[in-house]
C-alpha cells in the first residue's frame, strides 16, 4: 500500500482514573486476550501497510513491552517495519511531546526519510476494524487534502467528549468543534485521518514555527476553510475507551455474539502478542455463563456476564457478575464481585464483598472507589 501509518499512543488519559495510573490507555486489556492498540496495528497490517510508527510517552513501559516484537502483526520485514518513538532529549530540545502535532514534529526526520505518498494517522485507544485501502481510494477520488473518518453516534450518546463535525452534501467538512459543551451534530471524528505525507510535513513545520502543538485544533479546525477536508463515514463497530464507563461497556460488548463474531471469526482477524499459557481450567463447582475466560485462568465458582483476562484465579464459593477481572488476579474463597473492574495483579482476600451500586467500581490493591 502506498501509505505509512502513525499511531498516536502517548496521551495522558485522565478519564480512565486508576486504570491508567500504571499503563497507557492503548495498553488496556480488551476482549479477553487483546490490548487496545492491537486493533489499530491489525488494521494497518490487514490493509498491507508495511511501515508503522507508534508514538508513546506516558506510562509506556507495558505498552513498549507489548510491542517488543513486531512479528505478531506481521511487521517483521526488511522493507518497512514497526517503529516505537518516545520523546528524545537533544541539544536543541528537552521537551516531552506537548501535543499530537508536536509528537509527529519531533519525529519529522522519520517522515522525511520515507517514500510513501500518504500517511494514515490513528489513535491507539479505539476498538474497530476498517480497510484503509477503501478510505484511501475515497481520499484520492475526492482530491482531498485531509480525510477524517467519522461516525454517526446514536442520539442517546453524549458526544461532548469527541470532536463533532458537520458536512455539506458533498461530504466536505464545514464545521469542526472539539469537545463542545453543546453539540450541533451527532457525527463525530474517530481520530483517524489520511493526509499526503509532504503536506503533513509542511503543516507540522508551520505549527512548530507558531508554537502550536495539537493536530485537531491547530490543523483540522484551523485549516477547515482553507484546505479540502472531507469526511468518510464508518458504519461498522467503533468504540473509544477514554473513560472508565466506555472501557467497561466496550468489554461488555464482546459478550454479544455479533460483536464476538465480527472481531474473533470474521476476516480479517485481529492479531495480538501470544503468551504460552495453558487453556482455562474449570474445576468442580464452576458455573460459567455468557462470559469470556482467557487462557491461564482457573475457575472454581460462579461467573456470569463477565470477562476474565489471562491468569485469573477464582476461588471456591465465589460469585462474579457483570464484572471485568484483569490479568493475574487472585480471588479468595467466598468473594462476591458485581459491577466491578478489578485491576491486574490484585489479590482479593477471602470473604470480601465488592459491588458497584453507584456506578462502575474500580478495585485496586484492596482499595476501591466509585467512578460514575
């Protein structure tokens, strides 16, 4: 494919509260076996993009470990490959990435050395499947300067945490508001863009000269009347996990048969780093219903409408309902967990009770707080 990929995975996501205190949002476990960044990487690989750069920054250790080998997404090539870029101290600059535009500007040499005519920019904290070839064809057909992948959200969804767009009859974007207090449309930007590489370089250089650092506000919104910016509407599953509520709901969506089929069985498939773990073990007394149980788990009790990630242990006489149990959690006997997200590497003592009566309860190191 005549495009290279850039995945923006360095943001400090405060909407996830405790869940991103020790990891980047792009490294959050999703759907039992995956990390969130797997979806963006797999979309790039499935669209035959050979060169992908991932820009990381905050709490990047687990994310960088996950990306330590490019073979899982088929980027282990002599031509192209998977590149991980973090902020770099030089004699001229000692800044961290100050925004999405600045993150790309600090790696401008990478863009200048490449030969692909187009760049596909994606967030690392979204769950979706898309064929970038179809969008690139649309971009070329429209003779667009920038194409923004958009999605119509249901009327009951609060779109104030997204970029909201309005377009004319030709799908050209005429209005773009970033996180408006009152939205004038239910069409949002998914944070995925296509732009010609040389034009991106020019825009990033101009942003740097003017001390502007954000790609949305300083490029998309600022140039919407000067450049031909078009919208491409996505009509398949898409979710952003930037809040605790959205992360919980995204994982719960995987309990729906149509969502599981779409991501787990339908081609092209989503790839991830594989751990050599034994299959899940269900001992006497286990009763598992409508749940996802990952490899390495041992279950001795009742699990209902829940997701157990890798190496979770559930003791005897426990009840787990409507909950997400992250990696490597030990749950003692006679424990009741309902409407909770249990942080990874936790040990929940026997005879304890956790229930999210007022919202989704995040359980971490025997401490819990409600997140509405």
